């Protein structure tokens, strides 16, 4: 092969360049410490790196969550241990007080100590973790117990039906409930038997009315081959059957053909109805306005074998809560024997009102309807009237918009609530019933103090069994927490292992083997040097240097 | 008996031939480094001899100059140009993909997957401390970071698309320019060669231009029997002897892809005939600028993938968020987490209802009303409400979209209780819902009674991270992984093909240089050769002169 000067210089330059490029690659690797810089350097390696990095971030978060969960449960455990100790001491004092040999002074002294213990328990019940009240359920910004031992917030059926528990995620799809519910620890003093029954037998909860829907006709199995173009439909009593001369062989032509059909006064069908095909390839003609029926379709051969199907959807309906006849049994006797106040919270279209109904005003001869639905009848106020009074003045609320229904399925009466649709829009109704606000544990302590102060031996004796019940309960809560703590520790060690593994994998995928890279760089450098020195030798001399 | 002066003539022919050869050698040396220069050679042959009578053979009459020829392998030129077009194509593609890689910026500490990790972390903290304003601030800031990140990616991709458009336009203009120059050279060459011979140096210039054109586009060229030179581009004559047809750039009337940059151009022949590049840099740029799918995916593909990513992500986040409750719980129900162009949830819902379809700018006043699919578009939805309806719609989403060609590329969004066919959320437009400036409205709780301590809705939002059903490519992380793996594989292929082509082109060019290049050693040898011959011819004249001197001045003077 003939070799020319330009060839030589070009080749030299190209090879030098290639060496430089290689050196640059290794230099990049060494200066960043990473094997790959861009996805194109190694698509597989890069996707692995992205995955591992993200995995590590997730593991770090799970680790943080698990540690937080551990602190949370430990704080709860300490508080419950303190409460248990206090209650143990109270029980000891009860045993001491109930032996019948104490003077009045001594029982009073015991009462004083019990008061202190009660305050101590209240203090523990209001314990905080990172600024949150740990036993307050979701009311984390409010303390659980007031100084007198009542709950700081109304306990509704929502609090008792669904135990509010803070959930942390400590692994993919792996949740842990970290909080202990104060209600479970301190109990709730319940209403008298009848009131309790009434509360249990009412359906309360949330409801939403249905949407407005329109009237429509459905034409299935469309085939235009035998169709003559004569079509007639009534929408809201107006007949559309004029002016059929458009094309109609394809779907979109058929739609525009039908849309342009007019009534007698030049109005097109498209102004009153939507015409379209649904996903089943059925032709739908749907009225645009509320209450306008789509009916009386004649189609003159448009359908191969199918039929016209007229349907009308519901308009807006009441939002209704309850009843369930199978389980909810209410009797007039319950009303007559109940002596307490029932408090409801009604939230109608977002406006919340509290309504209290004093059942003690009802007595012999009164029935369910008297108490709940009858307006202005004996004795004075029914629930219906109280609701209307509470909501009077609320915009868009007219008397009777929330309806209290007492229904009878033949054997049982049941109570339910419904909300009227708000000017055609669906309404929302949320009814809660307040179950009380006094803690059972506190009540028992208060009873004990009273017994001590009045030197009532039976009362003191009763507290021993009450305290045993509460201690059992506290211990079972503690064992639950203990189990959670164990689980957290296992999870933490697993997370640590995972983290080490994934970090190792990431390092394998991403990090440069320094010694190898340096060796490679040195190799390239040597090649580069050799290329430079041979280049200097071959490029320089030519015949000219040797001619005189 | 030959003429006494014949020897002088022979020597003279030797003098001139060698002098000219020296001139050619000198020309070669001068142009040793001229780009595209092919070496020249003086062809000579012996003058027709005198025939000696009596069967004595012939007597030479000196040398005659035949022609100055250039040494060039046209087959190599042809091969070089074919490979050069492919090189141009893959070089353009590879450099575009490199830039896309820089924009996607994975793996790095500031990439989209890192920003998402930050965001999910903030949500975990919110789950644990929903009553805390600090965690709420963090969630808001991290969500803003996610939106800014995709905004920026989308904007940068569009910028790149505009730059590519500019580069494409320059390349087209360059091609036109070169065609024009070739026409000028054609004139000179044709006129020079009318008298016979070849216009070597000017042909070299034309070859250089052809080399340059071959990188831009796939050119066919030939010289017809009448020495007229033609160039065809994709079957259409671009240069025909003294005429050239230009490619014309016109602004594109309607965007080719929904989310393209503005003011892209269309190319066609000035005659109105359409033109699609088939190879060369033009094709590389053209595909990178316009292709949303296929083997050679361009910028629109990546814009579309990012839009698709963020649309689904925002829709799912909005669905979960709107079911939750913030601290000021009455106002929070139904609030979105992400909207576009800094809108509030209500503004965005109104926008979707009234302008949500085919709206390029994301502004009110453009676009069409979103199409409601609540009613009977989907059979059997009328009896369903709430979650059942949602399940049915989501299950039939693709069916609804695909049954109507005009909804291709659109999506179905839930607006209050309606499901509307609307545009996908564009990555360049997404923002956090303005309502969430009030941090209390971030819906961390799943129930109204749960505020402030219930953080389960925040937990539900974090679970998007592991939702394998979210995309056709799996979870958000899987989606990003697939995207960069596609990008990486394409980029790697482009780089590999480009490098292979480069080697091939270089190899061919080296071969060409081997044939047409000037070798200084050779020229030096020739120089000596011609110089010596020239001197020898001069010496012959001296000898002749002495002979004539002998005959004229000294012969016949004996005895004087």
C-alpha cells in the first residue's frame, strides 16, 4: 500500500485522539468514583443503580419509621406501667381501708392519697410524645382527660366503633399500629340500660344522595344498509322528524345525520339531546335537560335485529342513614324507661350542629314517634323539632330538610335519618351520637374516694374488684405493646441487614474498582506515550532532510 | 542522412517535457496538504520516430507531452460518500441522545427519582406527625420540587427540540448552498473541458463539496455522456448541469405531536414536491426532532413519556388527596394536590370542564369542553356509584379512549363525581394546587373525625411509590427505570453505530489518501529524476552545439 504524508499525519492524529478518549473515560471514572456516568454507558447497570439508590432511600425511611414507632410504643409502655403502679397502690390502700379497723382520720388520709394517685394517673394519661398526646386517639392536639377525670372531648360512636390508631409503614405494605387508645385504657361510663339500647339500635353514619341522571334511549345492533333515513324521536314531548337528507353510511355520518333532524320549528335534535355510540357500539340518544323523556322512536330499518330500549335514571335522592331491620330493635318501653339525655351531632351538607334530646321528659304512654318525629306534641320537644331549631338560620336549610323517620317493618321499630336533596344536587348527611365523656376508671376512683370519705366499707370493698378488672385490662394492653416492641426490634434488625445488602449491591453496580481503573489508565498512558514518540519519529523525516 | 539540426529538436523536447514535469511536481508539493487535492502526473510518450531505410529500424524523435492527469479512485469516492451519509445520520442521533441523557440526568443526586424519594419521605413524616406544621411545609416544598423538576425537564426537552429545528434548518440551507456552488463549478469545469483535457483542480473542489454534501444527505451523482454533472436527492434532481432545485423551509401549520415546541419547520422542494430525508445528518436531525415512536425515537417520545408519567402520578395523588381531610376539615374534601399553571382546585376543575380537551396552552379560552363519560358511554355505569363506578371506568379506560379515534392520547379524569375525557396533564404545566398554600388543607387524614391525629391519607399517598399497577411499566420507580433503560439502550446503539461508521469512513478516507494523496518522498524522487533529465537534455544541446560548431566553423578550413 502506498503511504502518503497526509495519511500518516491523519492516522497519527486519529490514534492519539482515540488514546486521549480512553484516558478521558478512565479519568472520568476515577474522578467521579463511578463506573457509569450516563445511561448509554451501561443501561442495565444504570437501571440497577437507580433501583438500589431508591431502595436505600426507602429503607432509610422505614428505619426511621420503625425507630419512631419504637419510641412511641416505649413512651406508651412507660406511661401504662406508671398507671399500673399507681393503681396497684390504690388497690393496696383499698385492702387496707376495707379491713374495718381504720379510724375516720386514717380513711381520710387514704382518700387524700387516692386523690393524689388519681391526679398522677390523669397526668400519665395526658402524656405527650413529640408534642402529641399519645392516648388521645386522633385528637392528638387535645389532652385525653380533664382535671376532674372526664374526657376532654365527646366520645362519639365513631371513636368507639373504629378504634383510632396511628399507623406507621415499616416495610413495603407492612404497617404497624403504634398508638394505644386511651378509651381502651380508661373505659367509658355507660348510660342506663335503656339509653344504651337505644344508642346501639340506631343507625348512624354517613350518607350521600344520588346524582341527577337523564332519560335516554338505547338502540342496539345498528345496520344502515336497509335504513331509509326516516327517523323520529320525541324529546321532552317535542317530536323531531324533519329534514332527513344527510349522509348516514359511517358512524360519524349517522351521528351528524341524526343530530341535524329538526322539529317543526327548525330546532335541531342536537340542541335537546346528545347522540353518540357507547363502548358496546349501541346508539344512545340522551336528553340534555332534567325530566325530559326520550320516547317514541321510529327508525325505519336502522336496526338489523336489535331493539330500542328506553331508560330513565333516578333524579337526586335523599341521603339516607339506616335502618337495618334485622338487628335494630327499638321499643316504646325504652323511651319510657330511659332517663338520660342523648346528644347527636348532625352534619348536613357540611354544616355541623349539636342536638340534645332529654329522654327523661318522656314517660308512661309516650312512644318512639313522640320522642323522635312528632312536632310540637307531648310533652314539648321531639328530636325533629330540635333539629329544625338547631339548623334554623342556616342558609339553604328549610324546616324538615333533615327528616327523622321511625319505621316499622311489621315487628320492629327502627330509627333512621335522611337529608333532602339540596335544589337538585345530592345532599350529604353525617349523624354521630355522643356516647358520653366520663372515664370508667376515673369514675371508680371517684366512687372509692366517696366511699372512703363516708367510711362506706362496701364501697371500698367494691373498688378492690374494680381495680382488679382495670389492672387486668392494663396488663393486656401492656402485653400488646410488648409484642409490638419485639416486632419492631426484629424489623429494625432486618432493615439493617437489607440496607447492608443493597448498599453492597449498589457499590458493586456503581463504584469503580480504583486499582483496576488506575492500572487501566496507566496502560492507556503508556500507549499514548508510545504513540507520541513514534509519531514524532515517523512524521518528521522525509527525503528532503537528506537531499543536499 | 538525418538533418544536422535534428538532435537539437530532440534535446529541446526533453528540456520542455522535464520542465513541465518539474512544474507538476512542484504543484503537487505545494498542494500536499490541500484538503481533497488529488495528486497529478504528467503523461508523456515518445515522439513518432523516423523509419530508417533499408530495414535499419526506427530512429527516435524525442518526447511528447500527452496530458496532465489526476490520480483518483472514483469507486472509493462513491463508497466513502455512501458510508458518510450513515455516519452523519447516527452522529446526529447520538449527539441528541447524549443531550437527552443530560436532561434526564440519571443517575445523579438531583434526578427525578431522587426528588421523588425526597417527596415520599416527607409524606412518611406527615403520616407520623400530621398535626405538625413543619411536616406539612416539608410535604408542600417537596411536592413543589417534584413539579419544578418535571417542568424543567419538559422545558429543556422542548428547548432542545427548538435547537434541533434550528440545526436542521441550517443543514438544509447548507445543502442548498453547496448545490449552488456545485452549479458554479459545473460551469467552469464544462467550459474548461470543452477544448478537451480535464480541469483537475476544479474537479477536486467539486469532490470536496460532494464529500460535504454526502454527510448531510443521501446523494446520488453522475456525469452523463456529454460531461454534464447531476446530483439527485431521494430521486429528485437537486443539481442538473447548470441548474439547481432548492429545498424550501416553511413554518409547520399544525403541531405534529401534541406537546411539540412552537415554530417548528417543514421541509419540501421549492417545486412543492414533498421531501423526507432518507439518510444523512438531515435524517438524524429530522427523526430526533419529530419521532414520537418507532425505532428512532426522538424528543417528542421523551416529552410524551414524561407527560404520561406525571399525568398518572398527579391523577392518582389527586384521587387520594381529594378523598382525605385537612385540619380545617370542612373545606378540604375534594381538593386536588396537583393542578396546572398554579390554578386552585376549583379553577382547574372548571378548566377541565370547559377547556380541558385539545388545549395546547393550558389557558382558559382555548380548547374544548371535556367530554363526560359518566352517563351511558360505558355500558352499565348508570347503576353504579362511588367506588364501583370508579373501578368500572378505570377498567374500561383504554376501551373508551380507543373506541373514539379523536380521543387518542387523551385521558379520563375524575372531576367531582364526573369522569371527563380531557388532555393529559403536561409536564411543562403541572404545579401544586394553589389551595395548598394554606398548609392546613393538605389532606393527611382519611376521616373528618380523625383530624388532626390521623395521618393515614398521607400513608396512602406514600403507597403510590409501591403501586405496581400504576403504569403499564409498573410503579413510578419502574417507570423511570424503563425510561432511562430505553434511553440508555438507544443511546448506546447510536454511539456504537456512529463509532463503527466513523471507523469505516476513516478507513475509506485513508484508502483514498493512499491513492490520491501526495507523497513528499515520491515527489522528491521525481524532482531529482526530472531535474537530472532536464540537465542531461541541456547537456545534449551542448553536444549538438559543439557538433554544429565543428561542422560550421572548423570543417573544410584545412590548408587555409
